[in-house]
């Protein structure tokens, strides 16, 4: 027990010395939370995602996490479910913290990092090469700016269960304001199931939503 606590403490010290900015997501390493994030609550959102993860009880599922921030959902899915995860993250995000966290999560297997800010064209190409049971696109579509429609179409081709999180139209503090309403309208046009609504980190009076929809196999 003492040894385990010592290892956790060392990981926390290592994380604090590496991370120049407050993390957006909780920092998850080998089953432990080393730091809380400043963004939307991770634990409650993970509980919603687990309803989809649980569909694959008979085998480890594959998952693509686009714009993964600090990779909380991928690392935890790999830890709790033995999932085979591919984490996509911008190397400029928080001093390339994802690369360090992939190394620190050395008890997890089948974790792959694509360290780059992907374009819709690259997502489309990836869809021709690989297919996933689950795709996470949590609060990322509006970050594709004017190319969000191309990104959305590519994401639908990447997997079977597509999980998308979007800000509400009324969140005035969210980035990409002009895109949020059109994105939500497009999602509403496609059959989907609501997994939950969660308080926004940018405006405590607002909630975002997480939905799941079927991908397109073509």
C-alpha cells in the first residue's frame, strides 16, 4: 500500500512539473485521478458513456477519441473495459501533455496516440483505412470552424456508434458561436439518442448534451 501511494505521489509531482496550464479534463493515470480538470465534469459524463461501452461486454471494443484533450475517457475506457483506443490530440494542447500521459499510463495496453490536429480530409482518409466500434467527438465539431460539415460527415464514416457532445445554442461564452446552432440543427436531423445533459463549464446556467447515433458504413 505504501509503495502504491508513493508511486501515485511521484506521478502527481511529475504531472505538476510537466503541465504548464490547468488541465481541461481530469488527469487519469493507471486507475487514479491525479488532478481535476477545469472543464465539464468528467465523472458524470463517463457514466453516460458507459451505457454504450457496456454493449460490448463480450469483447474489448475499439474506440477513436477525436480531440481528446487529456485523454480521460480513452484512458479510463482502456482501464475499465480493456478497450483498444486510438487517441487523437493536438500536440500544441497543454504542451503535448497527451504524449506524456500515454507514457505514464504504462499499465494500460492497446493505447495508440495520433499526435496532430487532424483535418476533415485526414479523418475521411482514416475512415477508408480503419473502422471503430465507438467514436467520441466531444465538444469538437465547432473547432473545425468552416469545415465542420466535412468533419461531421467524415466522423459518421469512422464507426458504428458515434457519440457527439455539443454546447447549447445559448452559451455565449463558448467558442465558435456562429456554428453551434447550425451544428445542433444538423444533429437533430439525424436519428439519435440522448445520453445526458451536463452543466457547462463556461456558463453554469447552461447545459450541453451528449447524443449517440449510428454511423454510416460506406
